C-alpha cells in the first residue's frame, strides 16, 4: 500500500522545522522537494562523470551514457516515440522562446496564434512577441464561475488562419486541467500546431504525448522532484521541419551549448524515483496501460497512483476550506468534478489580503505562495490583481491528511481572531 509517511522519509528536506513548527510544504506548484536519490545522483555526477560529452575516456563515456539514459527516461515519462524527441535545457520558458522563435520564421502577416487567459505567461509572451512578424494573437477567455476555458470562445477563435495553439495542460494558479485532446484534434483539423505547457500538470498525472497527439510539450524537472532543468518533447516530423538556430558543429538544435549535466543526472534520478514508486505500489494501475512495460509502465502507474492519492487529500482540503467563513475558492469546487483539476487550490478570504494570510501562517511553518504566479492574465481577469491575487495551496503526493487538518485549524484560528 502507498503510505505517504514512508514516502516522506525519502525526502530529507521535509523534516525541516520553523521554530517549534514542522515545515508543511504546500508550495509545490512553485517547485517540489527532492528525494535523497536525486541529491545522490547530482553528487555522483560530480564524483564520477564530471566532464564534457563524446570523449574517448571513462568520465566522458559515463556522462554520455547518463545523458542517453536521461533522454530515454523522459521519453518513457511522456510516452514519446523515441529519445530523439526529447531535449533538455535551462527551463520551460527558454524552450518556449526557442520554439516560438523558430516557428516565427515560418509565419506570414495575417497568420494567427492562439493563447489562453488561463496560461502562465511563459506560454503567452513567447507567442505574443511574434506580433513583430505581423501575426495576430487571439486570446481564449475563461468561464469565471469555475475558471475553465470557454470552449465556445475557443471555437470562434480557431480558424484556418491559426498556425499555433499554445495551451497549458493545467493552470498553475487554479488547477484547471484543460480538455487537451479535444483542443488538439480541433487545432489539427485546421492545420495548426499545438504547444502544451505541462509544467504544472507533470507531478500530478500521467502524460502521454502520443495519445494527446500534441506537437510540443514542455515541462520542468524542478516541478516533479528533480533539479532546475527544462524538458521539451517535440514530435519528430515537426522537429525535422523547424528552422531552429544552431551552432555549426553542434548535433542538437534545442540543446544549445553545454547542458546542465548534473541537473540532468538529477532529473533522471527523479524519474527513477517515480518509476520505483510505480513498480512498488502502482500494480493496480498496470491494466490501464496495455502494451507498455518496464520503466514506461512504472512511470505511468506511478502518476496514476499519485493522482488517486492526491485527489483524496484534496477533497478533504476543499471540504474544510468551504467551511471557513469568508473563504472563496477560485476554480472547480464540485466534489464530483475534482478529477478535472490538479490538487492546487487558489482562494481569497474576505477582509484579508493574500499576504495577510501567507505571512502569519508562514511563521507557523506553512509554506504557501500568494500573488499571481505569472498567471497574470487570469488573476487580472478575475479582478484580483490590484488586491494582491490569491493564496495558493498546492498538494503533492508527499503531503498528508494530517498536514491538511493542521492547516485548516490554523487558518480557522487566523480568520476567527479578526
Ligand atoms: C504552468 C507553468 N508554466 C511555466 C512555468 C515556467 O517554468 P520555468 O520556470 O521552467 O521556465 C511555470 C513556473 O512556475 C508554471 O507553473
């Protein structure tokens, strides 16, 4: 059986204290903690393979092997066709700008791009800058009542002129998971490419780029228990046609210059951690993935297991928040619809600025973000920008019912004290 208390032992930073209070990490959407095996892998890199690539000697050969394995592991994580469809780099934002810059060279005045109000600015600005080519950027609105995409607006703005749809897998502010398959199929019917930002979604559920049929998908290892490294999936036939800038002798167009090898070693270890979780505890989910085996299957089962566990803890959180006077939760709250969102809650409290919530609770060991988290268009659309945005509480599979209960009690005391 999956036991979060056993899992937590593998994450040394979770035992931090703030004065007399145990730290409660609800800041996952901003970045996750790492298991010991990630820390060990980074150290091991420095001890045994700290070197550049493609040399005829031991450390370089070990480094090459590790890098090949890291690409293969990411291909497994995404269910990509081959490791050649994977590129590492600094972070997701850098990948998005690289892809947009390359696509920009193929655009003509009159072409259109589609972005959404729900997205993090890292999947908006890289497309807006292409207006310099004379293209028009259309923005899909949301339904403010539950912070889901307005699919009628999407339908009206997707046309034969649309060349790219840039869309998030899930919102890092309010947790909404977008109906990607539907959107991608519609975009492809019209001949548009689709770039998916999976940064927020990646630690919460299984990703299958073949089932989605997206053209690009980017995420960041520091959001799924690894170091600060960005990862890009690109469909091979699309990558082949993309006029990406590169240095003349370099093999790779997306991995410019020497990569963060130690970070990639850590990213590989984060996937090995997840795969082991799936292998050990995810047996009930193997049937969901016919045709997959080994690490690929274990990664899928792992994320299915995590999804089920997180939904249960999140249900408890939402139910508790709804009982605290003055709390308004932004996004889907219907308990039968919680599978349409990640376990990331955004809320405001009447009479409190978001900072007036996170600051006192921070002193009691609760690590929570407030603000817009670069989902600025969304926070503006909800009319919350001037008042400091929202409080964001993000759960991960290492968070527990007990932490949620402790948080709800502390929040209740804070609210009632006013
Ligand atoms: C949904 C989403 N997209 C993109 C980003 C940017 O990712 P990176 O820091 O890897 O550039 C973030 C970071 O918080 C995010 O949450």
